[in-house]
DNA sequence: AAACTACCGACA
DNA sequence: GTCGGTAGTT
C-alpha cells in the first residue's frame, strides 16, 4: 500500500469504530464496488460529482476521490478533497462513538455482550434517501446478491458514466425525474426487476410530480430529493407516514429508509430473519404454528418484535439491530448453511464460529435508563407507540385505496 | 381486522 | 417448495 499512499489521504480511525469489510456489504448500500488490490481491498462509490475510493488498515482509513474531466487545478482539488472528508464524516456518521454504544448495549443485553467482540465496527451508514428508497423497493423478496446486480443495472441504464477509471465506467445513481419517465418500468422488467419495476417507476413519478422534478439551482440534487432529505427533520412517525404513501413501500422498507438515510436511529426494521432472532435470543413468543410452519409477518408480530428490541437496546436500537443482523449472517455462513441474503459469491467472508448458538434463550434484561448519548436533541421516539406504529402502516395504505 | 393470494427470480 | 415484502381482495 505504501507505494499508493501519495494518492490517498489518511484519517486516523480504529477499526472498532468502522469496519468497511463488514459495513459495506451487509445489505445497507448495494452500490459499493469492491476490488481486490493485492493483499488489500479497495472500495469505490460513485457520487453525483466524484468517485470516492477507500482502503483501511487497523488504525487508519485511507481515502481519495476521482474527478471527471476536466481535472481540477491543484487549488480546486485541495478544496474538493476537503469536501470529500466532510462527506466521509457525514456518510459514516463518525461523530457517533460506536465503542460507547457497544458498551451501552452490552450493559443492557447479555446476548450482545457475548458476541460483540467478534463483530466490531458495524455501524449505520447515513445514505442518500432517494437511492436508499429505490434500493429497498428492490429488496422485497430478494437477496443481497441480486439487489446489488439490479441497482448496478439501473445505474448503468439510466445515468451516463461520470468517468472511466482503470477501464471501468462509474455511473451515479439516477435522479427521480429520470426514473419517472414513461417506459422505465418496461425497461426495468427486461432487466429482471420483476414486479418491482412498476413500483420504482410509479414511486419516482409520484415523488417527482408531488415534490418537484426540477434540478435546484447550484445543486446536484432535484427538488424532490431535497424534500426526502428534509424528512430527517421530521418526527419518526410523520416521516414513516410519508414513505408509506409510495407504491412498493410497506412497513419494512419504510423502516429501512428511516434508519439508514433519515436519521431515525431507534427504528428496528423487522423481517422474518429479525423475527427469528427475537424468538431465539430474546424470548419472544414463537407465533409459528404447531405444524412448524413459518409464521407470516403480521402487523402485530412486527410491532411485538419492534417493541421488544427497542426495550432491550434503547435509543440506538436500529444501530444495535444491524450488528446482530450482520453477525447472524456470518454465523449462518460459518455453518455452511445458506446465509439469508448473503452474496452467492463471498470469497472474503471469514469463517467465524459464533459463541452463541441459535436456540439460546436469555431472559430480557431489566429496562435501564437510556444514558444521554449524542444527538439527544433529536425528535424523540415514543417507545410506547411501537405497537400503534405497526398498525399505522395498514391505516395509511388503506386510506390510499379508499381515496 | 386478519387472512389469503399473486407477483419475479434465484435457490435447494 | 422456500424466500431479506407488498398490493389487492375478501
């Protein structure tokens, strides 16, 4: 790496605060290119105006940006490199002390305490809401491997390459106005999107029609994208209600967007997999029938799981959930069982023997007061509303049908 | 309100 | 047949 060092800037950052290997392929973002570079791995993400490149050592994050022609002058480059650093801090939410959170969760939760050391550096990304929304509309009934291919295909089809580097073209994520065009759903279907093609086209059109499809002056984002970002300042329930208006967005997808791009750190998205974790490790009642059939996810079950995990982990429950979720993916992989949602080709997935076995049931720890953490002035999440929030999804959808 | 079905494609 | 959901219907 030493020979490449001049091209990279370095940022001191212990791996316990951020593990790129874990975070960038655990199903949060589906757009990072992962390259093997000798002994090392490089991660690249194409933004609207630059490609961000990352590498990591145990103590340091190395970063640089590629720019489209014309290449910036040395002065301009210095300025833009500074912007990249600002972006990194924002995207990885580096002002949030992950080690402090791990300690907090360990105090509250014996299950977490027993496995935390094996899964360090797993944090929630602060993603672009528009990209996040479309990506997770793709995620229904789907796995990480295929979602990644679909998102890649969508970018290649609908946005021109920003630049070419080492023979590889880098496409940004297309804006809403582009995906709102007629005919997009047919094209996406031909690209293998299935029934999600219509969801994406209709959601893009609805968003652009309702909140503006013009590019904002002096801005790389369109008006509707800025509107989505403004939901970061809304209360969780209000933001969720807005998201549920879109086609192809149910409770789970909405919660993923709330957690991963709208700053709603307490939100725990519940799928069948998370449900299983809650049953196996947190003593949630197993609603699956005596026939052993898998229980379908109902609003009630969703709310029960949500409430339980919020009580266990507290204000950053959504963040804790991602650690357990990622850990469980790897646990399954180590058993040689199909890892739910894992890439079919994951050469770098380390075989890790979990020190807890599926089936362990631990008592729920007593509810301890939430210690004051950073960003405590955010809109407050009302934990008692978890159950009601579960049925809210139904209400919103019903209202749309009736109207 | 809860339960059922269809949907696209990959996988066992 | 299963599955990292959602929409539409009863």
